[in-house]
């Protein structure tokens, strides 16, 4: 049981969610752009949204802004979330200039809004589960993408549906969050994606 819960915490870490979204769109629309273009775009997004936070984290720890990657208190989340907001803006600019306004663009825009909501909550000393926010937002986006493309992407939808409950159980089991923090994270993740459905579905 311990390894299963630990696996959920790492496999569905919010840092990886942007790339899962990219993989999902590539899986659904494999012929929209040529393979070389998609790989270059994916690499750039990986550098911006995954590598950059990992590189900046030791700097934040050296400055004593954070003390661990778990960001256990609302106060420790402020700077990482502000940096993440900036990185989302950069990623959106890259997408807008390379592939235009696509479903992935709206997913990233929703993720930016979710991050802003989590940041505002942390400024009021509320801690939302970032894990739950990420996986819920991704799952809602996947349902929207399936509807938009009129495709039955059953395997990804099933995996993500299970992952939502798996992540919630893992966060509760590891005592990283209360149930209220999980609900708040799920709400922050789902709401922007649902609202943006009205613009791209």
C-alpha cells in the first residue's frame, strides 16, 4: 500500500501535468502537425514548465523561501505559485505563436487560472491541494477534448478518472492534506476548464 500511494504522489505530481496534457492532445490529434514540429514544441514546453521549476527550486530553498518540495504551508506556496504563473504565461505565448489557439492552449490557460486561484488562496492562508488541482483539471480537459473531437478516448478517460481518486487517497493517506484542501484543489482545477469549454467546445 505504501508504494502505491507514493507512486501516485510522484506519477501525478503537478509539475508533470502540463506534459500529460500535451501528450493527450498529441495522442488525439497525431496528424495536425508534423512529428518534428510536435517534438520540438514538446521539448520547449518541457523546459519551460518542468525543468525551469526544478532548476529554480534550489534557489528558493537557498533563499529560505521554501524548506521542502512539499510546500507544506500556505506561506511557502506564494513564490513558487507566482513563478509558475509566469511560466504558464510564457508557455501560452509559445503556443500562441507556434500552433495558434488550440485545445492545448485552452488547457494551459485554464491551468494558469487555477494557479492564480491557488495563489490567491495561499495569500489568505488557505492551502489547496496542488496535486488534486492538477489531476482534476487534466481529467476535466480530457472529457472536453473527447467531446470536442467526437472521439471515444476511453483508455485515457478511464486512467484519469481512476487517477483522480487515487491521488486524493494518496494525499489523505500521506496526511499531506485534509479533505477540505482536496475539495478546494479539485474545485480550483475543474472550474476554469469547465468555464473555458464555452469558448472552445
